[in-house]
C-alpha cells in the first residue's frame, strides 16, 4: 500500500467589517481591496465543500514526486 498526496480545497464562511457610507460602497470597497483585507478570525466550514482540487492524475503525480 502506498501513501499518495492529494491536493484538496474547502470553503469557510466568515464576516469582515469595512468602513463605508452605505452597503453599495462597502461592496465596491471590498471588491477593489479584497487582497488587502485580513481574513476573518472566526469562520465556519461550509458543509460538503471538501473536494479534490484536481482529478488529473498527471497533475497529482507532481505532488508525489520526490516523496
């Protein structure tokens, strides 16, 4: 039996606070600045979101080279 490394992803849901005049401005600010907004300190796993990142065996093989 071998141990194979598989790439996986999952989702979490949380909340962030931004300062803005209204909801539309807050959404616009978020969309323009999401790379610089810290991740929420509290988050919850999104049910059924755990999945393989890629099912291509050639891609998965890259994760297993040299192990």
